């Protein structure tokens, strides 16, 4: 499905490739994969917005419980959507489960935001798996 018409807006090559992949998944015509992609991207975005906020001093260390619960809820939602739609066996699921455990066990915001890159990596694995599903 490489002939999908979509013009990426990201400035980086990495971002453009991500956008093209998302377009291919959405264009596959499989609503389950398309909706799963949305949930995966919501998860990735949440981590990627919280991490820079923490590093800029915009978050209080006392907000750990709140963010730990919110991010863990996003991870659980991805797992639930995938499992409910017959996609619970795709590549990356076991890694996401491990990251969920790490999120729930984080003892500081520093530990929590350190999970942003591993979440990004697992999001790529999940998106790759969604794209390769027939």
C-alpha cells in the first residue's frame, strides 16, 4: 500500500516517515487498525509532552501520582483496544506491558519521563505491526 496520497507536514525525515506510515495504516480500510493507531499516538504524545515540561521545570514533583495514573491509563487503553480488536498478539505488546509495569512502579517524575523514549520505540514497533497486518 505504498501509493497512498498524503503530504506530510513534519520538518524532519523521521516525522515525515511516521506520517506516511500512519497514512498507510489509516488507508488500509481496517477501522480496528486505524483506531488502534490513534490510541498509540495519544500514548506517545502524552509522554512526549510531559517529558519536556518536566525538564523545563513546569511540573511539580508532587504531581507524580497524577501523571503516573494518567500515563498508565493511556498504556492500558492501547492494550485494551488492541486486545478487543483481535490485535493482542502483535509485535510490541509484551514490551508495552513491561513499560506499563515500569510506569506504575515509577517512584519519581524523573523515572516516569525517562520512559518517553522507550514508549516512542514501542509505538514504532506497534505501528509497524499494524501496518504489516493483513
